């Protein structure tokens, strides 16, 4: 009976408007209720479709053909892909490490069964989420597929999540540096999010080895089209 | 304010305004569904902002402030047009005759369908959903920009998404087939 959770609450969840307690309560309900998860997933897709339908017009001074927003074709990827995963990593700091690693191992086994390609998406600067995303990235970077080859992993940060990849702004710079030693993992910052931070006067120098993509949405679209797993922190 | 700051601020401010133009154009286009009208509204908005630059207390709130001016400008335009024109007829004609900013958009059925669905929302719902989804404003910021209670923001947003979901349901991945994984650590 997920009708007890209103569309307004689910909308507030995908818009990151819930407080931590409300979010935790909803996540507990997601565990037991697949149709509730499905409703959240539908709303998330709708939000991405609206975003993808309005590319940013190029500035007149920009070089011809330059786009500041990912191709709207990515909406096709969302519509077509059966591999979208709304993964949420939470509660990391509040609970035991052993349980955490067991649960992550289950996730990694699922990803392995589906080819070992995964995009890990961070759109938050909440410490628990950044910690969880980093821990997952570290596990994924060391994982191997059924043929014994390393997973292919993209760690994409946008919105407030960009802070994780900022030089001077990330509390995890040493761990990010360690991740760079894995050739199978790419760290990617959303250039649109960088622009928005710079508009607010925030210096956005990226940590060494972090790549830029024109937009997180565009990069996610490409990978979803190619059948990669999606995990959101 | 020192004389130097008084003299230099408008020039610096003008540059900031120009940097905001693409985002404002995108938002205005999502409201008006007409590229030329969107450009005009943004031009008016930027001109007003330049005149009123002393009213902006918090430079970090520049974009929200500009969106608020844009919303007022758009509402004024609608009021004036309603005096003389059948708005439904105009909107329908503009919807079919207007062009997308990029050629490949024209070939993208989903994009056109999303824009059409957004365009058919009531004005207030369309403004809220685009401010939240495109501009990534918080509900509180949207309430300030549109001068409405936050509860109204939430209810308009929810109604807008219900309407969009209905209009676009065959474009979405079926919820039942969506694999939704939660990695909730240790709880």
C-alpha cells in the first residue's frame, strides 16, 4: 500500500527537499515496496525528461556548434534502457562496517552479472553520501567481471556533489588520488555544474586526474544507451 | 559604497547579467514556447535588472532575482496580450510553428512531446516545474521568485508532474521493469 506516500513527498525526495529523517523513513519503505520504488523512478525519469527537453542555448560569443548542455537524445536512452538503477547508499556512518561491506558486495555481484560496467552518480555534498559513494567507488575499482577483467567504472559528480572533486574543497582528496591509480575508473565533473559554482564566485579547480564532461546528463545518457548500470548516491 | 565601487559595479554587473542570458533564455522559452518572445522578455529583464542593480543585496542570489524579474515581465506580457488576443489560439499556433534551437531537436520526438506537454500545463504549474527541474531552485526559492506560499509550490509541482506523467506515459520506462536497487548500508 504505497498510496500512503503522496506524490508530493516522492517529488520532494527526488528534488532533494526532504530532511534526513524523512528521507531515511522513505528509504526504509523503498526496501519493502517495489511499486513505491517504481513510482519514485517514474518521477525521476520525468524530471530528467524535462531537463533534457530544454538544452541551454549557446552564447553568441561561443564557438559555432558548441553546446553547453548534453544532447537531448539522452532522453531516448532513459526511455529505452531497462538498466536504470535507482541505487541509494545511505546510513553509512551510523551503522556497522561489516554489514555495509556485505551489502555492497551484493550490489557488486549484481553489476558483475550484468557485464561489470557502471556509472556511479553523486549529486549531494552530504558527508554520509560522499563517504558512501567513495567507498562504493573503491570497491568497484577493485572488482573484476566474470572474464577476470576489471570493471569499467565512471564516477560522475554534479550539483553539490561536485565539491568532492574540487581541489581545496574536497575532504577526501587523498582517497580521490588513490582512485586515480585505477585505470578502469574515470572521475568526471559536470562542466555545467562547474559553471554554476563559478557564477556564485566559488573557485572550481578540479583535483588532478578529474575529467570534465559537458554535462552529467549527457554522460549518463551515453552510458545508459550503452547498457551500463546506474547507481546513484 | 565608495566612489570606485559605485562606478565599477554596473560594468561588472553588466558582465554578470550577460552571463545569465542563456539560462534566462532557456527558462523564458520553456514558458513562452516562442524563441523571439523569449529573447524579448530576457532583454527586458536584463534592462530592468541593470536599472535596479542597487536593489540586489546578495550577489549570490542574482539568478533567483533575475528569474523573479523575468516572471513579472512575463506576467505583464500575458496580461497585456489577454486584453487583445485569444491566448489559446496564439499558443497553439506558436506551438506548431515555432522551431527548436538545434536541428536535431526537430527530429527528436520525445523532446518535442515533452515540450508540448510542458506547454500545455497551466501557467503556474509550468513555471514551478521549470524553475525546479531546469533551474534547480529549491522549493523555498521558487516560492520567493513567484511570490506564492511554499505549499502552493509543492501542490502545483505535484499536479504538473501528474499531468506530465499522463501525457508522456508511453515514453517512460515501465516502472515495473525498472530495477531499483538500494544500497542502504548497515540498517
